[in-house]
């Protein structure tokens, strides 16, 4: 068993992915059972294997999301946060602003990438443009230090690829000469490099070899002395490859992409390379959703966001607003200034903010108190430490003196002598000399009771004097008496071991007391430091809370403003289009849609704080604004990424299970058989309705006995029309039966025409398809041809004026750069020239392609099927009538399901084709005006700018009608061709439908084999199908339950 069995729907945790996964297991189980059956008909084997193959390859759908934003908007950082890994390069490369990067999901644990490079022709074309950007009108080199200028960008790119070519050399070299300078570069062009890494760190290192710009770092003033060495190192650098990159495709195991989302990081700036610009535009055409990014500090105040939203809306050519199509992301929400936000939003009196500010103020007051306690403790420690040093010095001398006396050695006291000298120099009256220091009037206390031998110890305060008690009044008297004695007697007074021992004891006691006091002071300091550290964290947390409060309030305000801006911008677009279509009847007071229902999804995100909170980036510090990961907005954006895919995923899972259920029923009906029916009755139906004699194979087989269809590509898998371009409907039908006409087993009538269910249906289907194609072409002509002609006239009428305004609206250097790029640079002149054309046809175009263009064909096909089934019933013998009627109902249900699938595929294909066609006008105009662009560029020298504008003005004036009338013809021709291609795709799909119907009806005339092995195989497949159908019912109930819960 290749899938899990459940006892009830309540036990199923439903997700579309789980439903698809279980469904694939069911298909594989069914295939294994079918392989054990001996199928009498090769046609049945072909059809069933094709059904299984289609089911197995019916993977989960994808949703392509284009991520747009100006350079510096933080796209790469947002994407990395969304992916929960550092996959998209965020610095050190200019390719990240110019190359399309597609990021998709795969289940493997590695991160893989395909880095594709420009072809030689594409790089030649870009080099030619870059060289023109570097040279001025006089053939001199332009200033290249400004990387924002065209010449700066051009030099940066060329120098990166060819670092050995100096600027002065470059302007004298041709494109061929530059290409010839490095054969290794030529070998890279047109190739694709594959990367596979087990983690993002290795991946970043690997991909940096191709996309890293090695000359990004600039030396600081401190490094000026090393400039010479740096120049030497630069010369050693090999060429950088990032300017040659065409596209990067990344596949990773990111949870955000696990449901089918594909993120496409589009260039943030215009690029000189036409190939990369074309890729970006193609993605904008085929993407399902657009994400617009802008820093929140600019999103509301600047018109950038509004312009981007309007452009995205126009690019999608939407006639009805889809809330999933456009999303706005305001990035860098941690960039906050509370002092600006609070008064701007008027939230000063908000209770939450007041509570936060109260905490901050309280912490500041507590910090001040603790800092004073710390300062006091440090001062006390310093004083005590000084006292300890002095006491220890005297203690050491006492001990040395004592030892000398005990050993009968001579000892000359140093500290004591110094004291005595000070005493003698001060006169008979003792004074506070304190070694020259002024300050406290305290007397210097003496150790011991012997007045003649006492000595002074500086800086011992009241605590020590308490331990070594000396009465001040006595000392005064002693001083007087001492002054009356001869100083010689005082200095010669004997010092005994007992006196020194007593002094040692007093000193040791003083040290003990001071140590205890020092420990207390140290503890007080440590307690203050610990409390300050804890308080600092609390204050930082409170400040973060304040930042987060202000950021969230700003986000709330910004969301409302952006939503309203979008509604206003959308109405402006609608009004402009309506006025352009019919200026006489335009009424600006009438809303074309309910704008109150328009709710633009807006997400406010901080990727920086998200990666700090989650630890995605090491060594990046603490978050500056948010403490809660949910407040960063990244989890909500990730959830939105999943939600954008849910409708397509749910629809795909439902269609898959319906398809599987229909096929499983078909298998069960065949295996069950139709009961006791005479051979004559079976053979009668077989003779009339089977397409081949004896159920033999209708097509050539390969060496393994499998039909060729299995090895040929599915015509709908690559492009719905690609396999059938260049063939008429009749040629297609004839081709499908070419092999049949060369098979002796093919049944034909007296005129040699194929007979049976499949040939009859194919022929009838073909007639209806041919009529459908003709009707489509008539609809296109009737609905659009006149509008196209009027649109072409409108565009031609204003073309010259627009060309002049375009030229006058920009700097002359930008105008020349636009000419060099054939009108497509920072603005696209070709698109602007066709705008009057497209506006005129927009309404009719939308109405035409929103209608159900295939309803009549679908009805006609079902009528053919029903008529055939009725004829089969009528031709059945009496004993088969009831069984034929039952099987007819099954066949009709299978046909309805298969036809519905076919129509959905064809409608989707036509929708994509019409989008492609609607955008063909700008490339056509560019192609028609190429000679004009080139002629204008030939003007050089003084006054060349004015002459260039005049040349292009005259060229457009002389060719405008041909250009736009030709555009109308191209548009109508593409539509006519699309209708024919649709017909070919329909013929192929409907032929398969005809075969499926014959296989379904063939149960009536095919008998099952009674060999013991086949009986067991049929029993097993009946059991498997019954289990499978029961499980499908449970999954259907689980899906309904999940849908109701959401």
C-alpha cells in the first residue's frame, strides 16, 4: 500500500499538498494492480496508461510572485527573512540590482542554483551600448567616478569584466577587439553554471565566485598609505563575471515556498542589457502576483509607491480587481524616530505610551541613585586601599626592625626616620605636615604608648585612630613637653623588641579592620553594578517597547494611507481610460467599480529585527525596535505567501481527486464485467463500434510494446500551442490517422473510410473545431478590427507631439542613452507611443476575452457524444439494452469530466496567448523605428543634440501611419493565428477524448479472461479500487470541513 488508509474523515488533517500526495500514492497503487491485468485491447492499454501518466505528472500548481522595488528598498533582506536563510545576496554585488533571480522550492536539503550567462550576441550588443555611454560627442572619455551616471555604470561593468583595459585604451577599441582580449570570458558566454551547497554559508561562497563585484570596497583616509599596495592587488584580481549574468535560478528547501510560491526578485534599476530587461518584462507578464516594496519612511510621503502600484496594475491589464494580485510591503519598519512619530500621529496621551514612558523615567531615576552609590563605593575603596598600603608598609618595617634587634643587627628605619625628620623640622610644637599635603586638620595618630618613640602614619582616618587610641589633649601636652626637651634626647630614645611587637599587633589589627571595610565597599560596588546592568536591560527593553509602539502606530497609519492612495490611484486610472475611450460620454462622478471594496493588502516589515530576534544572522546585535517576532511582520508575510497559493492548490487537489475517481470507476466497471452476455451480442456491438479488428493496437509500438505517445512530449505540457503551429485542422486530423490507414487491423467501410467510435467522433469533433476557429476569427475581426484602426489613427495623430515632449522632458545625455537603446531606457518611448492605441481597444479587448468563447463548442461536442451513445444503445441486442444504458451514463460522465478539463486548459492557454498578443505592439513599434533611432545617433559635433531630435522627429512624422497601421495588422494577424493554433490543440485533445469514450463503451463488447491468475488480479484490483474510492470520499469530506473551518 503506497498511501495511508484512514477510518474516517475526522482523522484526516487536510491540506491540498497532503491530498495530492495521497492521490499520487493511490495512482501508483492502481497502476501496479493494472500492470497485472491482461488487457484485451491495445487501445484500452494506451488510454489507461495515458490517464495514469497524466495523473502522475499532474503536480501541484505554482504561483509566481514578482517582487519589485527601487534600489535600497531592502528586497534582498526581506526575501532572506521570508526564507529563514541567507540565500539572496544583500551586498558586495551590483548584479543583484540588475539580474532576475527566481527562487523556487525543492524537497532536497541542499541549496541549488543555475547561473546562466549572456550569449555572445547579447554581450556584444551590450558592449556596444556601454562603449557609447563612455564617450562624449568629441570622442573623449566621460567622467566615470559617479556610479549613478550612465558613464559611471558603463565603466564599472566593462572594467569588472576586463580589468586589464585602461579607460584611455577602451575608447579606442572596437567590440571585437575587446572580446578578443580574454578568451576565457568568451568561453563563459552562453553557458550555465550549476551550484549545489549543503548550507547557505557555502552557497554564498560558491555563488560569490560569479556574482561578487571585487572592486566594491573603497579605501578610507587611514588607508591612503596603502594605496600603492592595493593597486598592486587589484591588478592581480581576475575578471568579475557579474555583468555577464543573464539570470539566476535558485532552488531551496524553504518552508515559505513549500506550497508552490515562486519568488522572482526583479531588477531595482534599469539595465543597459536588453536581454535582462526582456527577461524582467517577461516575468511581469506571466507572474500571478506582484509585490511592491518601499521603505516605510518613503512609502507614504513619496509618490514612488503610488507610481509603482499604478504601473503594476496597468501591467496586469486587470478589468476586475483581484485582492491577491497586488501586495504592498513597507520595509525597514525598525527605522523609527519616536520624537517625530509621537507628535505627528498625536499619540502623546495614549495610556500605553504613557505607561512605557513612566517606566523609562523611573528607570532613569533609579539609575541616577545607583550611579551615586557606585561612585561612593569606589571612592571608599580607593581611600581604604591607600590606608592599607601605608599600614602594610609600616608593618613590614616594624617586622624587619624587630628581626634585626633579635639578631643583634643594626637597622636604620626608613619610614620612621622620615617621620622624625619631619617632626624635627617642624619645631618644638608638632604640626600637621602630612608630607607636604594640605587638607584635613586631623592629627597624625601614633602607634604605641611611648611618646618618645611615636611616629606618624599619614591618611589613617578616625576608624584606625579608634583602634590605636591617642587622646588629643594629652598629645597637645606631650607636644609641649617634648618641645622643652632636647631633640637629641628624643632621637636617641631606645626602641625595644617589646615596643615593636606591640606596634606590629596594632598594625595587624588595623589591616584586618580595613580589609573587612574594603570587602564591604567592594560588595556595595558590585551590587550597584549588577543593579545598574539589570536596570539598563530594563530601560533598553522599555525603549524598545516605545520604539515598537511608535513603529506599530506608524504602520497602522501607513496601511490606511496606502490603501486609500491605491483606491484613489485606481479610480484615476479607470477615469483616464474611460475618458480616452469615449470622451463625450465620460462622467467623472460615476464610479466604474465599488472602490470601497478595494482593500490593498499591505504588510509592514522589519527584516533586520526579525533576523536578530531569530538569530538568523550571528553577531548582528540585539533588535533595535521589536521584542516580539510577530511584530516584525515577517511571519504574517510568510503566511500571506502561503495564502496566495491556497486557491490554486485547493482547486488542483479537487480536480486531481475528481479525475482519479472517474478513472478508478472506469477501471472497476471494466474489471467487474457486464455479466452473462452472449458472445453473439458482444460481437454484434464490436463489429459495429470497435475501431480496430480484434482490439489490436491503433498505433505503432516501440520495442517494449508501448505506444509512441508515451515517449513523445505532451503537447500541452510545454506550450498549449507549440506542438501544432504550422498545421491546418484537416492536416492534423489526417496525421492522427496516418498510421491507422496503414494498419491492416483498421476497420473501414466500403468507401475505405475508417469506422467505429473514435473515427466517427474525431471527424465530427474536427468539423465543430473548424467552425469554432472560424467563429473566433470572425469575433476578433468584428470586435477589434475597427477599434484597432481607430487606435492606430489616434496613436499616429499624437506621435510626433509626444516624441517632441519626450525629448524635451529629459537631459540631453539621457535622451541620447535612450536613442542608443532604441527607445527603451529609464522610460520606454515605444510603450508610450502605443498607449493611445491600447487605450482605444482596452474595453473591447477585455469584454471579448472575458466572454466564454468556447461555450458553443463545448455544447456541440457533448451533443456529438450523446448522439453516438444513443446510437450505441439503439444498436444493442435486447439482452444488452439495460447494461448498455447503465454504461452509457458512466461514459457520459467520464466525457463531461474530460471535456471540462480540456476546455479549462484551452481557456487558460488562450488567456496567456492574448496577453502576449496585447503586448506585441511596443516591440513592433521599436522594430519599425530602429532605423530612425540609428539615423538620429549618426549626428555628431556641435549642435548635434538639436539635430538628433529633429532627425527623429522627421522620421516619426514620415513613418507614423505605416508604423501604427502595421501594428494593427500585426495584432489582428496574431489573433487569427492564435485561433488556428487553438483549433489544432483542440483537435489533439478531442481525439484523446474520442479514444477515452471508445474505451469506456468497449466494456460492452470486451470479455474478461478466466485464467486463475487473471481472476486473482481482478479480485485484487476490485478490492483496491473500492478502498481507493472510499478514501476519496473521506478526503472530500475532510476538504469540505477544512474549507468551512477557514
